[in-house]
């Protein structure tokens, strides 16, 4: 299956670049290709849900005081949070769904990620870097939950 357009949703678990024009999208229990690079899918999904990518990045920076490899909220209602595995400016940057990761392990300098649908995926970054990105995404998630709690109080 090859698509020209795609919006991230709560079933999206990973966005993995193939080349400058093609990305492999992993959803729960299926995967397919999209004729866009990974950052374009991220940006288009932000726009689809009513914000710009830059706005999402700026929001994260102000909420949790992080300036590089920033996790972002793609969609607020379902708290869909994705984080980059490297600088988003690099064509090799993968985007991982924080919400769907259940565990990850070091695999000789790479990381093997286990998702809540039972699938796993190996990515070419160290488990330490991956752990740091998961922690940043967790901080963002906690900040969102705290703000929601204050709104409802």
C-alpha cells in the first residue's frame, strides 16, 4: 500500500524515512508507504489538527524548557505525542509515538522498541539517546496533564 497523503492518528506508532520522498508508516498491526518525507508528514499532521509544526515546537520549548530534538503534541485531545530520534532537519530522522511504546532495549548500539500492539522495531540510535527522548516526551505529557488538571479545577 502506497499513499500520497497521511495524517498521524492514535494508531500511528512510528514514521521511518526511506529516502527524501518516501516514508514507511507503522500503524498498529499494519504498515505502508507514504510519498512524503517524514518531517512533511509531521508538519502536515500538525496543520491538520490546527497548528503549525513551528507552533508545536515553540509550545514544547516554553512548557518544558528543551531546545533541541523537541517532542511535540500532534493532537491534544488524545494527547498524541511524537518525538524525533535525531535532529528533525536530517532526512534520516525517525519519529516515534511516545504513547505506543511499552519498552525498549539496547541492541549493540541500536535500540529495539516494543510497541503496545505487540510489534517491535529496531532503530539506529543508542538506547541512551532513545531513553533521553522518551524522558523528554514524558515531561511534555506530564506538563499537559498538569495544565489540564488546573483547567478542570
